[in-house]
C-alpha cells in the first residue's frame, strides 16, 4: 500500500513558520498504512501555500476591520477587500457604473498619481504575511501593489460609510487623510507585480519580516485596477499592562493574542476559527475535520457513553498571555449531525525555544498534562467546565484540544487570569517554526 507523506516537514500537519517558504515535496513511501483523504489534501496544499496562512486574519470585517479612506471606488467599493467570504463572480450583474465586481475596483485612471486606500485593522498586532487575492479580475486587475504600515495611538477622526460605488475621495477627505502622513509609513511589501484573477494564480502571497505593532495599512495600487480580497495574516497584540491580574479574560481569543500553531486536520474549517469573536455564524465559522477512515465498523461505548475508537484529531494553541485557567467553554454551535463524540484538553508551559522543538516533533511532547479530562459532547450546545472538571492549578502557555473521533467545534474559550510572574514570556519574541 502506498502512503503520502511530506518530506522535509516529517508529518502531514501544518504549523507556523518564521523562516523562508519551504515548499514540501510530495513523495510516495511504501508502508502498511492507508492513504487518508486529509493527508493527500494537505500534501497538495503544502506545495503551494506559505505557512503564515495559519495565522489569524487581522483585517477581516467580522472582527472590526474597515476601510477608512479610498481615493476612488468607481466600479466596486474598497470595503469588499475585507469580506470574510471568498469572492464570487456573477456574469449578469451590472450597476449604473459598470460591471459589478466582488472586490475593490477603481476607474481607469486618466489623471496623475495612483490609487490607494487606508485600512484599519480589526485587531492590532504583528503581521507575518498577506494574501492579495485578484479572483475574477482577469482583464482589470491592478498590475502592481505595495503595502505600508502605521501604528497610530488614536483612531483617525474619519471613516467611510454607506455604498460608495461610483464615488471618489473629495478634496476635504484628501486633506484629512494627508494629516496621517501615510506616504512615509514603513514599507511591508515593496512594489510588487500581481497575477491576474484566474483560479490557478489569483492568490498573490507576500511574506513579511516586520517586528513592529501595526494598527493601520496603506494599500497602494499602481496605477489603478481591481483587487478582490486582502487577507492580513498575523497575531494580535494586547497591552497586558492595563489588564488586572484579578480579572478573568479569554486568554486564547484572537483579540488577546491567541494563535493556532498546529493541527491534525482542517478539511472543512480551520481550527483558528474557534478563537474568533462571538458565537459562530455557521459551520464554516468553526473547526471541522474530515471523517476518520479508521473508524470501527461497529461502534462501542464505555460506561460513560464515550465511544471507544482508535483515532482522534487535535489542534494546538498558544495563549495570548500565560495564565491560570479557571473555566473552559467548548461550543458545538451549528454542529448537529457532525459534532465530536467527546473532547479532552491538555496544557503545558513552554518557553519559545521549547515551543519550536514541540512544533518540529508534531507536538508529541511529554510536557502535556490533562486540563479537562474526556468529556461527552452534545450537538449545538455550549459546554461549560469549571473547578470540578479542571485538573491543573498552575499557569500554562499552550493548550491542545483533542476531539474523538472527528467532527466540528465552533468555539473554544479559556477563561483565566494572566500571571504576573510570566510577563517576560508574554513579551518575549516567539519563534515561528514549521511542523
């Protein structure tokens, strides 16, 4: 039997990486195992996708990202750039200004200069990479772009409201945005060529090496054209000095700096969705795996009703700040016929150096300790675990959610108090390594 593995990474999992892009080579190895659907899918994607796609989209409109200025929005408004949903194309859709497009498209420029917009991130933080998506912009995409970054102490006193299709920036808007001095902001992506919006080349990936906190972006088009989506992949940064050590906060939330560092499978939804804002909008807004192929032909349960199966799926998260967990929520909202049978949560305390070692070993670390023992799950339900269920009473930095045998979880909340003695860990530069 032939099995697919990823040479170079040593596994079929994905994780974050601060090094250069390493495109894994798909190789065939003879062994006695079976080819899992998830392994084949991951192997194909690993050849083409950079590792920073693992991080959170800090600019998405669902977490508060918004476009506060744009020079021109004649064919399609710039706010479309930050939609969560993938772009779509409707051949018959037109507006009074021309062809309807699901993205930002400016008029054909006939005056000096170039088009640009200012984006306010929903969650300020460290940026690791961009996906500039030109989907469906095949004869009208912007040929070149650059991206600059700013870190502002206060929000600018202006924004864009309503449908701005067919509009351009007024003289007063140009004067207001000029006060930001965005033309001299640090450059994260130098002037770079974009590929057109055909399905095999529409995702233009740019890795970023910038250590500063970012609150706003300036996206420059050269000279005009269209872009469907801008994904801003990074890790949120919160000012923990203003948070009381007596205050319970969700330490794994993306708004507090939580981040997914690895997982076993994400066939229908990425585990990073579990640390998003609010309750999930639908199943796509959660983590869902493929059905495991090693499920027994006939299922059996123990005395607690928990199924006895050989396999499981997992996802690892680093907390935004080390802390002492006081309660946990596991939400299966929307997962009614595809929720996991049970879950378990493990935890550990790691330094950045230990984290890098764990990533390289697929998180098979002896430091894991049980935080929440196996719990039977219900469909479409918020499960609360408090002192009676929690088994650890010391601070942690990482957690591993294990679901058995497979299925979907919409949200994971880890409520606790940041630990003051571990502040140096929270502020230390973490190494992003690849599984």
